[in-house]
């Protein structure tokens, strides 16, 4: 008998080999050994062949197989895949590859075929963003995701969701034209706070000690904000990799900072330390694990210095055991519903709320109930259906803004009358509606708003198809209307709607701008409506001085008064109107006794008597803006209509005045007398009232001596000088000594140079400095002049400087200088 251990030395027929191997298996090889044998075979065809040797091996292979690769040979596809999944219950990796497929191979695998941690999609043209979003929401364990040549994917809600979930460890995106590099920036930050939010908190509270650890969102701009904090005494920066030497240059100017610690901040170097050495403010400085800082660099930076080049252990730096980190995760769905509702309420940005609602079904439901406002426009497509969907999803909407500014035909069809029908039928709580640049909405659409019984605010901005008939239907149907804005609506002519609103007496705020069919005399028909009105604005732009509108109640040589009460008016703005020889809306100036804010901008016909009467009656005025142009006064003087008499009355009767703007337009630099106010009169007013904010625009009669007078004001906090050509470096030296001045703006002040700005740098009092269009001031000179500096060398256009929408044409100037426009009451020519 031959010993069994020598049987392998003799060649056997194939059948004998199989029989011998089967026999050896049957004699009792352990299952772990067989599993190890199967695991070591990597080639799929070899494993398939081995599984056919015996039932035992077939069973072991079925239990051990964790990966399959299928494609064109999978037929019928769904049933074959189901059979494989049933046979191999422990599959972890599945590759489905139909490269080279043709119709003769049979039908491909479809939607019926896919729980996974890794998903790779290569050339899947029928898959869109909504499919990826369903994967992102459903596959909670997804850690690897490849997207290659998938042309149907465009929007990136799925990417935002995966970013918030934070489970992905591997992401590959190739040749997907609908996904740009900027879309990938929408991957959310895993830090919920923003740099601005942190800075605002520190600036708002008396924080003395501030530790910021691992905040990669915190950069040099944040350090600049910290430099203005008045109470900060101790600052610790730990693992803040985006803070550089520039940030230290800012923090070195913090007024009370005496203790500074920097640990593991890799972008801070000896250059940053030199800023601390120069400031000589610190009592203690600690540097740990900052490789860019040498021992020599910290010498002399503080009275007490601790330096170590060793890098902290991350657990020590963060004050935690990282091995237990996963235990700190708590699903948001475990939070109570009232708490989640409060969280959502505090999120104001629409895109943030949209993103948050995708986190879970509970948040989606709560956002649906809590969302009370939407802002839509060009992205609404198809417009009516999309709006209906939004209204159905958010049943509690009360504020809707529809804005088509910037719209062109390629954006698709605008919302039309049917859209307002949807709004009125779906949004029963609608109280605030704004329509901007809605060219497809006419009177019929506006008529649907009559069904919105709770509507309190309506703003129409450039609605070219809407006429007086549509406004009348709103006035009659919307009984609760209290705010109404009408801007750039050219088709409106008759004013029955205005008379109706006046009789109803419900309006508290009325704004009419650039509606050529509505004159100031038409607005007098609002009549009794003025009694309840709290805010009123009327403005006409363009060649307003050439208006042919007449007051039908005017009788030459017979003074008259309008019997209208305005006792509740708190804010009044009249801009670009002519009130001579008729009085027109100028009558309001003698009627408003509760006025708090006043804007009179280029009102032709205004006199000292009007202003004095106004100021005598309005002791509660806190804000006044006067914009004036020179006209012929008393038939011989060419100057602005108001004089020092008006300023004296303002100082005498309005002791609560805090904000003052004086703008002079078309006044010649060569003739300072074209400004009716004197430099002394302006200074006396500022010294007499607690004025905190002052703006002088085009004050060609104001020079360095006037600046010296302003510097004695103890209330002045903000000063803006625009187009003041006679204010120079001496004036800057004076204003730098103003005790409470914190904010200074210079725009087109051509006589101020770097020498003047150096006075501001030396004073170190300013919190903010803005320089625009001052060509003798350099960018280098303004560095260090304030905690916050804005600089631009570009000159502004005249219209922007003066707050006008009219070109400075020869015709306009000629109209003023010829006497066709004048200060007082003159016969119309």
C-alpha cells in the first residue's frame, strides 16, 4: 500500500483529481480554513469555478463574496441582479458597467435595480439632481461618491445636503457640465457661526476675555473688527490657520489689549511680532507651536514673554478626547418641535432656510408652517405653476415680493394676471405685496387683489400696464390698505382711486414717485386722507421745472389756504416740484405739527417764510434734509431760496435736531454768495442743537475757518463733506480735535491732501474713514487713519453726488438764470 502522503507525487486524471479533492474536503477540513482559501482567490472566474467543486465550497463562497461586477451579460437584468443579491447576501461593492452595450445585448438594468457606502456613476445621462438628492437623503452611510460624465445634473441641492450631513470622505466630480467650481463652493461650512456674527457679538457686549479655537472662518478682517473693541483685555488665538501678520497689525492697535496668546497659528511670522514690538502695549505674550515665529522675534513684544516651539497635542488644544467625538452627535430630529420652530424663525436668509429644510422631514414640515414670506422673480419657471406650488407648500404666507428687475426674454415668460389670481386664491393671509418690473400684469390682474381682504401694504414699482382703473379696484376692494407705494407707473392718469382712498381714510403711508400722470395738484384730492397719514413722499424727476400742470383752485392775486389737516404726519419728503405761482403741496409745511423727519429736495418756490412757519410748528423735528439750487430772488439776487433766517428759526424752535443735510447744486465756486446760508449761520446751528450727523454737500462758502467752528461741537459724531472745494488740510487739523467725532467721509474734496489726512492718523480718534474721488489723497496716506478705512480714487457722477436724476444740462441752468424759475411767487410766463 502506498502511503497517502505520497499520492500527490503521481499524476492523476482530471476526474481523479476532482474526486480526490472532494474526498479530502469530505474528510473534514475546517470551515475557517476553507474561508481563508476562498478569500485568497481574487480572480472572479477562479472563484466561480471553485464554487462548483462542492456544495460546501458553494456555500462558503456565497457567504464570503462581498463584491460583484456585472454589465452586458446580466440578462434578464433585474431578475439576474435579484438572483445575485439573494445568492451573495453580504455584498458590499457592486459595479454595474454597460460600456460597449448595444441593443442586441438585451435590455439594460433600470430603476428597479439599488443600501450603500460607495456610489460611482459613470456616464449616466438620464440621472438628474433630484435623483442624487434622493440618494443623499436616503443613503445615510454614503462615504464615497463619484460623478463622471453625468450631463443631466445641474442644480446642487444634493451637494448641499451631503455637505451638511458630513459623512462623505471621498468626492470625485468629472466632466459634469452642469456643475461648476462655484457650485462646489456651496458645500456648507461645518462652523455654524460666521466671522461677521462673531465680530458683532464681541463689539456689542463688554467682552474682556475672548478665546477663539480652531475657527478657520476667522481671518484678518475679523482681527480688524476686534481692534475696535473697547473692552477687550485678553485674547487667545488657538489653531486659527487663516490669521496672518496683517491680522496682528490690526490687533496691535486694540485700545485695552494687554494679554495675548497665540498657539499653533501657522501663518503668523516674525513680521507680525514686529507690529506688537512697535505698539509696546502688551503686558504678557504667550507663543506656543507657531513655527513661523522665532525666539528672537518675540523679544521686546511684551513685559512678560513665554515662548515654546513645541506643537500642542490636538486633544489638549481642543480640551477633549477625540476618540469619543462621535458620541457628541445628536440628531436634530430629537429636538422638540417648538425649539426647532424657534430656530427656523431666527434664520432670515431665504437660501439658508431652504437648505435647512432639506436636513430632515421634520424640519421640512416646520419650515412649511413657519415660512411667512417669499421673494421670487426671474427664477420662477414656469411662472404661474411655480407660484401655485410655492403657495400650496407655504400656506401661511403674508408677505410676497415679485421682482423682475434685470429680466429679458430668454429668462422665460413673466408672471401675468393668472399669477395674481393664484396669489389671491391660495394666500388667504396675504397682507404685504410688492410688484417690481412686472410688465405682464395689467388692470385685470390687479382686480384679483380685491379678494385679498387682509392686504395692508401694496408697492408697485414700474408697472407699465396698470392704469387708474386697476388702482380703483384695489382701493374699493382692499379695505385694510394702509401702505401704498406707486413708483414709475406711467399709464396712470385720473385719480378717482386717490379720492376714494382719501375718503376711506385708512392710509398711513403714501409714496408717489415718477408718475407723470399724477401732479402735485392731483394729490390735493386726497383731502381728508391726509389726516391719518404718517408718512408722505412725492417726487418727480427729469425736467420737472417745465411741467405744465396747474392748480385748478388757484386765483391770481388772491391768497388762499387749503382746509386740510395733517396732524399725524411724522415723515414728509417733497422732491423736484415747482410750487409757484401756486402753492401746491407746499401747503403741507404749515400744517404738520408732529413732524419728526423732513426732506425738501429742490422744491422751487420755497421761501424763508415757509421754512420759518414750519419750524415754529414742528418742535419734534430730529432730522432735516435741505437740497437747494440758486434762483432769482426779489428779482435781483441769484441765490438759493433759504437764508440764515431759516437756520436761526431751526435752531430756536427745534431743540431736538440730531441729523442735518445741506446740499447745494449748480452754485458757482466763483460766487459763494449764490448760497443763501452763511458759514457763520451753519456753524451757529450746529453749535446750538445736539446734531450728531452733519452732511455738507457743495458748500462753496465753507472753508477751514468753518471747520474750526465745527470742531467745538460736543455732539457731532458723523461728518460727511461732499464737493466742498475750499476745505483743506488746515480744516482737517481742526476737525481731528472734535471730541466726539467717530466717522468721517470725504467725497470730491479736492483741496485735502495727504498732509491733512496725516492729522487724522495722528489723532487716532476715528472708527471709520471714507475717501472717494479726492485725487490729492493717496491710498498709502489713509492707512492707520481709522479702524475701518474705505478708499476709492474714482470720481462720482454729478447726479450721484447731488441726489438727482437729471443731467446738468445748459437748458436747466439757463432756466434758473433766466428767471423762469424763481424763489418767490411770480406770474407764470
